[in-house]
C-alpha cells in the first residue's frame, strides 16, 4: 500500500494540476493498486465535501468526467485537516502506509517549516517502505537562498528522498529531445559546432501576470522561466550522450553543460517590461522584467563558438515554445550566378502550443528559372487523442515509482543559480514594449552578425 499525501489540498495547484493528473492516471489504469490519496489542508472540510469539491474542480479543469473513472478515483480520496505542526503530523503518522509520497503543494516560503515538521514527527524515516518529498519550484530566490533551503531540507531528508519538480520536464516533446537526438544515428554527427551556427530557445507567452502581480513582481522573467524551464531545455539540447538513461547519469551530463557556460555579464542579458504591467500588477513603480533575452556560450568541445540565444516574455505576439538549431550554410556560393538565394536551414523542436518537429530546407521553385524556395519537412509528435497524459501525470507516476530521471538534482539547481547570479539584478528602468509584440528592441543587440530572431510561431 502507498499513500500520496498532498499538503495544500484545497489550493489552486491541487485543483488545477494535481487532481486532473490523478484522474488521467486513473483513467489510464496507471495508479498503483491500493494507492490512497490523502488531502491535507488547514480548512476544516468533511471528506465527503472534499471529494465533491474535487469533482467540481475536475469538471472545470479536465472537462467531461467518466463516472466509472471518478468512482474509482473518489474511492481512493480522503481528507484530513492539519495546521502542519509537529503534533498534528505525528497524530497522523500511525494512519499512514509504510510507503508515503508527501507532495508540498504549498507556497515556497513554508517548504522548510513543513519539511522540518515532517522530519521531527518521524515521517521522513523509512521502515519497510519509502518516504519521499516532492517540492515545486522556485528552489530559492538566488544562490544563497537555494543553498539555505537545501541545508534546511537535508536536516531531516536525504537528497535521494527529495524530488524537485519542473513540470516542463514532464512534457512529452521535452523528453523527446533525448530520443530524437540519440535514437537517430544520422543526426548525432550534425549536432555540434561543425554544422550548427546558432541555437535559439524560446518560451513566449500571450498572457500577462493574470492576478499574480504580487508574486511575479518578486520574481521576474529570469527567475520564473530562465533559471528553471529554459536551463532544462538548454541542458537537454546540449548534453553529451550518457552511458544509459538513468537518473544520476543523466543529471551528471546536465550539470556538465551548466558548468561549461562561459561566465555572464550584464552585456549578455537584455530585459523589458510590457506596457500596462504596473496597472495589471497593481503597482505604482517596478523595475521587474517581464521579458528577458540572454546570449551565452558553452566552452566545451561540442559547442565551442556557437551562440545560444534564450528569450522569454509575457504579453508577446503568440504563445510558443521551441528549441531551434540553425545549420551552417554551404561552404561555397554554388548558385551565385542564378536566382537561387538559399538560406541556412533550421531544425526545430516545437514544444507548445503544437508538439512536433520540422526541418526547413531549400528546394527548387517550379518553373524554367533556376530559383529556390523554402519548405518544411514536418512531423507531428502525436495524433489527436493519443497519449493525452499531462506533464504532471507523468511526474506524479515517476515519483510514485521512484524514477528520478525527470526531477532536478540539487547540483543542477545550484549551477543554474551560479550561472545567472551575475545578471539577476533588474535593469532600472527596463525598456518598455507593446503587448502583442515580439518584445523590446534591445533584444537585437545580442545577435551576432548574420543572425536574426526567429518569428514567434
């Protein structure tokens, strides 16, 4: 028997993400036999009412509910009120199974307290089963706070028990970066500085802060997206092939990428803020960036001299996430005396809103003239209705099974902060950009000669 104990069971993360993920796993019959789901929160809620509220959340965020699936899932769900104190948690301990996954769906500032109280209540000790602790990003606000959080967690939990979630790693297309790279032998010889001229990683959003202004203004785009999501996309795109797809071997290669990043300065980063941010966030003044673009280099054998451009922002023209690698041009002007004007092609891995990949190539334009045009060889990642498990569903199942491959080891977190530490301070004032645009003009100053930003979408 296994217990999944969710702290913050009446909160937004549980309603929007965790409950739909558990429903998907139940529908796919992937949940372990005998698994109990115990919601824990400060509110006094009868278990029956909590299950009713859970169903309402599923209908809102998951859509139409299969009655049979819900009956099976609801039979697993219970609820306990707790103030998260040592005494309250100790009183709960005798009702728990030998194997427990504790999920802290709570504000980051209470992670250390709840983790410590669980430890003091004896709930981190393993005796005939496992005890694991899941925490959500952000993992600190800077390097010093990340190290402090880690020291606090290690007082009662071992590193092997701590699972740090970055939901981007649960996305199918992000995982497919590894398969696409290493399962296709023809591609690996091209994936290096001999053939690649530049790499662009984009995470663009159409939305603004949407009522999260108080939280977002303390974070900004670099901490909210670059330090975690984009660094993960970078490491997966740039790492060397591990001997096997095992958690520690994979983490080792990702850390090597982070450690190879050339030290950054303010010239490597541009920041911006969309017009209307202050009003939307309810602020009179703020220098917090809602857009960040970064240029960096990896000083290693594979990527020496190849610029990696990272950009992310809110209130941009389109929602779009991709990893794009541009090939170098041909070594001679074979078509110099013709109407052909070929441009170097791109290999693009699309993460959202569509999942797939495409390669841009030059082909002849039909007709008598010898001229060329650009076309794309496209492959959709999935057919509609196939494999509809969310990122959270994937990660919850891995956490229950003890597979740490898609979670972050602390040295990954630490080195991501070490890389960005020199550029964390916001620009005052940030350059303003219009909502629905591609972002501030100063982003173009990062580009090397002959390079230009890809269109969003």
